[in-house]
């Protein structure tokens, strides 16, 4: 169930300061309009629905007879990412991917994004180039057009806000609220890897701070990629369409499996049961969790940032999906009165709780 | 040409710290999902095109056979606003309005917005309530639905990113690039007021810092409102439609008249001529500029944040608009070789330069 790797493994290097570019051009030398022109000159619109991109008061989109889905996510330096070890190119890529993941979770196809960034003068033009390189790589990979946005100054940290727009026929859109009693609960790929990647990076950062030693990341390629360069499950949406399966409800796993399963249950007015032994965890995630004295199941339930798709299907559709290595049945929906439960390997029942990432509790 | 006032004048009070609310509930007591529920519970969708609002992975919009326009603007504390004197309610209102202004500048009707905010723990829940009160006031006033967004933590300042989505028939959309040689150049309302309002607020802030004295803002109601609670020119778009005039090009005045006129000229491949004596400046803007030893024309040309509409019309349409007190003809387009010029009151010619606000030069 492991996803494909990039063509070449990620190269992660810890940096005392993220602005150690070899050449440095001040943003003030370009100015805001100069920067926008620089970004715009590298954008090639690829969708026929993108009538007008960067360069006017607003972008213009032709819905082509479909409905639109719209989603926004903001990433803040020091909260969502640490430029001590996150390469700006990966950050740009990830900022787009987390939004596209929301579009796929509606069973829609992303078509356009806008990107607003606030950044301080400590970032040179070269850093902005690197960030947009990642943004554009994601655009190319997912067939999405960068059609607008905003660039502005920030007193300190970097903030990126991406809005993604997708399209779908009204009848194809899948909400969180459509699950039925007895529907099967499935998840794509595997869980907990991004969280364990973060743990490794944080550990190596602490070592680097103390000793200045570059990190030993051998053998952690998979979980580092899960954290630093996640992908949105475009392939799963395509696969389900090919198999002739329309999920009854769907959500993407950003805050952790437990939190998302509770969303599906609550929004559908149901209960849910998840089986510990069914949970897909990659061996490298499992081993790293053990090395950190963490319970792999807890990491999978509450780690978050997996950007997998969690969805329900009617039991009648089971035959269509059962042999697929990208999909795992991890439980089923129940009536509301039965509650939201985790079934452990001994058959014991535990109330499912969302202990996932919470923006305001974490700090 | 002065716009209507609010029902009651603005009350501006300087604050040493913006967080001096009478009651204080910590954000951590609500958590991210609690905060989203709190916001969502106050939202009433008003547009039939808003199929699904807050509460799923993405909002769903029915284009109803029209094209969509999309625009994003980000406001950053310490760069775009100073919470020492900007009430949070006004800030929320303004964050929406600056985006709607871009939608109107496309000759489209705004229908939905998403709002992403990053805020630190120094903000209590009451402060967030105040901010969203302003956002919702703008939504109600402009007939727009808040359909989604993101709330997250910030290490220090407040950041607001708004994306506005509007709709229009393809043939009604007006770009910056459609002006023709000899077209008349018009602007709505008056210019320079928001900039002078900012000067007054900055002056009074300096006095407050030194002496603790609350500001003397008597007689500055109009320019303060222009700065703190601007409106987008929905009425002008409606008026032009009623008059049967479709602008050949249009832009909103956010960075200053000079900057925007240059955009229209460059994007249309033309030159432009603006007449100093024609520029609409409110008497209170004029007088305050004089009191500050500033040239009122310079304030109007480069002040920015007026959120008026600057547009061109064919000469043949002049009869339809000439008697209207909300519109002023301030110049005309020329061929490109004639350049972009300001004609002073003595008939002298000066090259038009954009000295407007530049995010990266200002700091």
C-alpha cells in the first residue's frame, strides 16, 4: 500500500538560517508589481476553463456547465512548518497539495488555485522563486492553474494562504454527511507516516542545535517524504470512478484518522467502528514509532497530515474494491446509539477520541 | 460626490493594547473546531448559488450558467493595519470590502467569500467575535455568503486572507485591457480621503503614545470613515448597468489613481492623460492635506485605499453619464506614443508615476 516515491529521494539538510541562499536579490529591488510580473511570466494556463489568470483585478473561470467547489487553507511559519528543515520548494508544493486534497475529498477535480503570501524582507527573491517553483510543480503535476493571488510584506514570518477551486457535476459531489448505517469505512494508502517523519525531523533538529551535526536520515526516506512532500489522492478519485464506485461520504485525513472518522459519523448522524488490526501502517512508520517508544496505532489515529482519503461505500460495492492494494476496509458505520468506537486487537471497545492537531491547544 | 455616511459616526478610540476586552475567553477553551462551529452557527446563506457553506472539505457553488471571477487579498497586522486604532469589527468589514471591490472592478457581482485567519493566543474569543461581526456585516450589506475558510494559530500578529467569488455573464466582464484610444477616463466618488484619514490616525497615535491623550478627531469623520470603513462601489456597477453603459476597461483604486491609470494604459497598449483640475477631492480631504502641508493632488494620485472604480467609456456614451454626481471625467486615453501624463492646472505636462504603496518598499 506504499505510494510511489519521487524519482529521486528527498535531500534534507538542516539549516541554522533558512536564508543562506548562494545569491541574494532583495525583494525591494523588484517591488510588489515586479514580483507579480516575475511569477506571472512563468505561469502557463493549461485548463480551458481558466479564461483569465494573473494580471487583472480578478481571475475569470468558465464553469463549463459544472458546479464549483472552493476550499482555503493557510500555512503559518512556526506553526505549520519550520524553515529550519523544510525546503521552500517542498513547502510550496505542500501548500498546494493540502488544498487539492480537500477538492478530491469532494470527489471533484481541482482546476485553479490562488496563492496569497506574506513574507518579510529576510527572504530574498531567490527564496520566493524556490517557493513558487514548488507551487508550480504541484500545478503541473495535478493539472491545476495558478490564476491569481496576492503578495505582501510581513513583519516577521512567512504565511501562505491557498484557495483551490475544483469542478464536478452536481450528482458526483460527495459530502461528509452521506454515510448510511452498515456502510463500509475505507482509507487509501497508509497512516501515521507524516507524523513519524515530523518526529524524526524534530529529533534531528534538536541534535543539530546542540552539536551542529547534519542529520542521519538513512532509512527514513518514506516517512520524510510523507511529511515534507505529501501527495493528494487524485489517483484514488480516478480509481473509484473507473471501478464504478461512488463513495457515500468522504473526507481527507489532515487532522488524523480519529478526528476525520468522527466528522463522517457526526455529519451523517451515525456511529462508527474502526478495527485496530485493520489499520494500514507502513513498516517504516511502525518501526520508527517503536524506536520513539510511541504506539503505532496512536500515531495512525491522531498523527494527521496523511492526506489520504477516508470514505464510506455501500456494502454492495465491496466486491468492486476488495482486491485493490490502495484501499483498506478499516471498519463500518453503525447507528448513532452504538457510538464511535475503536475495537482493539483483543476485541476490547474504546471510545474514539480526536486528539489530533489543534491549532490553539498546541501552542 | 461625497458618499453616504454610516447611520452613526465612527467611534475611534486609541488603545495601548488591542486586547483590552471587558470579558476574555481564551481561544484554547474553544479549540479550532469549536471556533469554526461558533462562526458557522452565525452564518445564514442568502444566495441560491451557495449550495454548501461551512462544514465540509470544500464549499459547493452553482454557477447558474454564469462565469466566475475569483480574487484574493491578504491583510497583515503591522503592515496593512494597526490594531492600536483599527477596531476589529471595521477590520473584518474592510477585509471583505477590499476583495469585493476587485469583483466589482470586473463588472461582476460578488456572491461568496472564504476567510482564512491566523491569530495568536493574545486574541480572546471576544476579539474573534468582533472581527467576524464585521465580516458578516459586510456579507449582509453586499449580499455575499461566507462559505468557508480556515482558522489557525499564529506566533504573533493577525493575518486575514479573503477570497471573493463573483459571477457575471461572459459578455459583461470588463478587463483592464479593453480601453480604446480617445476613450474617456472616469472615476467614481472622490480620492485621497483614506490616505488623509490614515495621516490623522497616525498623528493622533503619536500624541497618544507620548501623552496618553485620547484623540481629537472632530471634523475628520469623513476621511476616517474612508480609511477605517471603506465601501466597495456596488452602486456604480448597478448605475452603469441602469444607464446602459459598459465600461471598455475598469480597475479599482487600491494603490492610488496614478498606479491604476498606468495599469489601464499599459494593459490596453495606450497612453493616458489625467487633468489635475478635474480630480475629485472632498473639501475635508483637501483641507486636511493642507493642514499636513501635503499637496492634495499628490494625495489623490498616490494615496491609495480609495476603493473607487476607475474606468474608461467610449466618447459616444458621454451623454448618458454626464449629469451624474457620482462620476467624474478626469481624462482620456491616448495612443501609446503620447505617453502617460498628468496635465497640471497651468497646462504643464508631467509624466505620470506610480508612487503608491509598495509592500516591499514601505518597510
